[in-house]
C-alpha cells in the first residue's frame, strides 16, 4: 500500500469538505472539552476530600451553664465529658475551647468583616470540645453517642457538611458529562455524514480502483483516516480550550484556600491522554461502522 497515495487522499478529502470538516473538529473539541471539564472537577473533588478530611472535626457544643460557669472545664460534668471523649476509640484528640477563646477565634476568622464582629458578643458563643478523629468516616458514630448527653447542647459533624458541599460539586461534574454526551452525539453524526459525503464525491475514482483490483480496505482507509485526523485535531483543540480556561478563569476562581488550584499538570495528565484516546476511539469506530453500513464499494 502506497503511503503517499493514502496521505494525499486524506488531505484531498479534508479540503474538499472543508466546512463540514471544520464543523466536525469544533463539535469534537467542544464535546471533549466538556468531558475534560468533568474530569477536572472529579480531580478537584478528590483533592478537596483529601485536604479537608485531614482537618475534619466533630464539634461538641456545651450548654449555657457550663459555658458561663466552667471556664477551665474543671467541674465534674465538663471534665467527665472530656474523659469520655478521650477514651473513645475513634477519637484522636480533644481540645476544650471556652467562650472567650471561641470569641477570639471568631474575630480572627471574620477580621475582614468588622461590622459582623461588632455585632457579636463573647457570651453569645458557647464553650465547646473540638474532637479530631482517627478516621473521619466514623464521625456519625461519635455524634450519635454524645448527642443528648447532660451538658451537651448539640454536636456538629463537619464531615456531614463536607459531604453536602462535595455533592453539589458532583452535580456540576454530572452536568459537564451530560453536555459532553450531547455534543458527542452531534460529533458522531457529523463524522458519519462527512464520511458519506466524502465517499459520494469520490465514488467514481473508488469504483475504478476496485475494478483494477484494489481491496475494499485499501479504498476505504483514507475515509477512516480523515475521521481520525479530524478527531485528533479536535482533541488538541479541546486541550487548548482547557488550558485557556485554567489560566483565564479557573486560576482566579480556585485560589487554593477553599478550592485547590488546578495545575497545568492536572490538565496535561491524565486528562490529555484520555481525551486523545477517546477521540481516536470514537472517530475510528464511527468511521468504520459508517463505511460498513453506508459505503458499498
């Protein structure tokens, strides 16, 4: 098989149906960019879970009488609760915070909002135990065990709040994947139509080649390569879109404080190989099926 002939046929086919080729490339690029966005959201969720789980606590808020009358947690009710928490097999450490310390922490957290700090009063914040767990996934058991005990007002599970937050990000990821599927369907139809049109415009020369002994595979390979080349260009364009999205938008949104920053390496690996592989696979399979179903020569 002459490689130069196949190459020239691929170039001719792409140039002959230029508008459809451009549409196919752009649709493929948008579809893969959506897929890549979903993969980046997944990676961000994994990073956030890893980073936040290390700091997840169970906060045990104490009642008003303990908060007001036991500043150092030396009385029986408060010290008893601390001993119970420390003896729990799921607990790694317990830190007592009186209401004065809670107020100082509140002022530090909201120092950029002085009007909010001015409205707060030291006696409005309860004393509490900050409980760090050996395994954050066991937080529900600790919450259930200590909720309702004498001296305890309420128990907050930060792991529960984290799950709610990450579930919202999961919905963003799912939306990106749904949009990727929709645009991928459009790309598949464009690939199929482009191959059919290309084969139709070259039906005479293909027929002559078959008459002189060329195999079906030899005559159809250029059409298949056209689809794969367009898909490859679309995948490279989608990677460029993701890189541009990172520097133009995501770097400002993901400042590294709440959301971990997405690095260039996150885009280049493993997202880039996945997009190229998916593009090649979809283009090759769609092209092959189209040739088998609609092109008889």
